[in-house]
C-alpha cells in the first residue's frame, strides 16, 4: 500500500471540535509536526476533512 507524509501547517486553535479530534486521531501534537501513514481509505477521508490545515505528500 502507498504511504503519505502529512505535515501540520496551520493551527487547530479556533477550529470546530470535530476537526480538532480528527487532528488528534491522525496523531498531530504541534505545528510543523510530520507524520507518515498508510494511504488507507480511512486515513484519506480524515485528511480530506482537515486538508486546509495540512500539507500532504505521497511517498513512493
């Protein structure tokens, strides 16, 4: 399965609670935190929900 590298580039302060929980579920703790995940449909759906806060890169 493909992997994606996700970086938090915008703060979750002032965002709706559901978006904050999604960011926590993805594993983000602070700004500029970089995480690698498998590109499963569940992860891609979570990323799509908060894409305005993230920078996404596909790893080959």
